[in-house]
């Protein structure tokens, strides 16, 4: 049976998501002794789905509170699930962060805390540092999101403006034992970067946070700058005794999802090429992918078709236009504009959480006909790219991918399918 390129790409995307879902990955990492009382807290797009697993697996007394993005909730019976805003924090996230700190205050050595962490936790668990307001954090967050700053840079700033991130949550839990189970959504899977590392040591400094704000020309109020110049703004550093009873475990990573997709590619009789976890400006990363795809088509290097190029990571978008579109739509629009209908090349780019930036789609699909079909509708790929309108471009083609919230998050997934002989596809 001939391969259906669109269906195959969607299947790869579904495989990548399933490989990182809490119901597949969390239970095996829980302590062998699951009796006794445990306090469960959590933050991130996967927090509610992770809480469901804890309720199913834990045999002792359970209580707790987790916060997730609007629409990513779950029907838990013992753990309260609150929904809040992402990527810009709101009052619901602020109130929940305050309640989380209250839950873990005044614990003893015999207490156990399970912290369920996933991407999105930085904005969902938002508690401004002393003297700062939610409005301060919202304004800086918005500016960082538009600046093109990498996730590690954004989280460095967030940590130093927070009363709960950068190891401060673990400090609040002391002397209880803390088990953090994390789903990574960051390149390199650095514990200090995932949701701004609330329960791990942070090697970055307030001076670095100030330098990042200066690098991206983000103006901040005088009282924010004064806080970052105050020694109290420093996060919990490596070697701090309050971290000695805090344990961190990665349960899902972008690489696991790429490996699962690669296995699906091999099972279909195609060759996978994993480029890994990538960062950079979406449109520029797309040009690199386009160059590799063209080399495969024209010269059979570094692999020969039929094949699939796979990559993950988190790209960035420097917003210059007024269009709609997250980083995956921007990637695909740049890929389309660069390849201009190169025969035999199909691509999918999507966010594994089901939300591309702040839109209602996970991503989109490009076919060899996308460039030409859009041109017939009067859409210029280069003009739409200038306007950051990837969403509008692929919506007009009917090629957006809408999954609804997946309740996990290992960041972006990209697959470029290259066939030996071009096939017609709308």
C-alpha cells in the first residue's frame, strides 16, 4: 500500500507525544515504598495528568495541589487541580503559588513531598519576589517572549524575580524529603532550566539576569532593577544544605520522543536521521533543515530517500509583524518559502503540548504543493513570514494540526519526510 505522507507524519507526531505522556513514563520512577502520607504539588502543562498517575499508583494517604494551563486539567479526587494562564502569568497562578508554599511550610523530616514538574511551570507557578508585583512579571515576561531570547535566558530572569523558583521551593520544604519528577521541555534537559528549577540549585546569578535584560533592550522599572542588584535576589546555589534531601528525576525527555518516532520510521521501511534538540530563530533553523533536505533530494547525502529527518528542541520567534503564529508555524512557513515546492518533500512541525505558542493549533503540515497552492490564493510565503503569519498561511491551506491539549510537553517536534519519487498531494 502506498505511503500516505500526511497520515504518516501525523502518526509520527502522535507517537512522539505518546512516548512522553505521564501515563506511560511516571509510574516506573516512583519510590518502591508507596505507603504512608505524601503531599503532592506540581506545576506545568503535564501536572494534572501526572497527578492522575500518582492517585492511581500511591497506596498511602494523598493530599496536594497542582497547577496547569487552562484546558489541561484532569478529574483528580485527592489532589486539587487549578488552571492558570500560560505563557504570561495571571492571578490564578499567583494565588496557587502562594498556597503551594503554605502547603509545604513547617514540614518535618518524616514528611514526604512529591513535586510534579513540566514545561510551562515558570509562568503557571508565579510568585513575585519581595517588592515586586504580578504586573511587573507579566510585563517582563511579555517582553522576553517577543525578544527572541532563548528559554534558558528567559528562565534566568524569571528565577531571580521569583519567590519560589531557582531552588526556593525546595528550601521552603526543608527538612522534608522532596522527590521531583520532571518532564523536560528544554534543550539539554537541564534541571535548572525546566520550569526555572524550583527544587534544584541554580548556578546563574542576578548579574546575568540584568545582562540578559540589557542584551535584549528590555526596559524594567527602577524597583525591579534595584531588586536584581540586591543580594537577596540570588537563588539557591549548589551545595546549599537545604537541597540535601531534595531528589530530582527526569521521567521523559525530547530525545525519548525522537527515538520513538525514529523506531516508527524504521518499521515503515524508511531511514531516520535525528538532528537532536535544537535552538535558534525558527526561520533560521528552518533554512538549515531546508538545506539538508535539498542535499538529500539532489545528492543522496547524508542519507538517501525514502527517509525522515527528525528534530526537537525549542526555537524562538522575534516578533516583528502583526500576524498569527507560533514557532512551529513560523518554522514551516520559512521551510516552505525556502524549498518553494521541492518535489517529494513533506514536513510537519508541532508542539507536543498541543498548543503552538498561544494559538489553538499544535502546528501544521507542509506538502510539495503548499507553496503553489498558497500562491494561487494570493498568499506570498515571504510576505507572510515578514508578518509572522504562519498560522494564517496554513489555515488558508487547511493544513493546521489541531490536537487539543495533550497534557504532556517535551517541546517541539519536527519531521521532514523525503520520498524517492515525487507523489501528488494536495
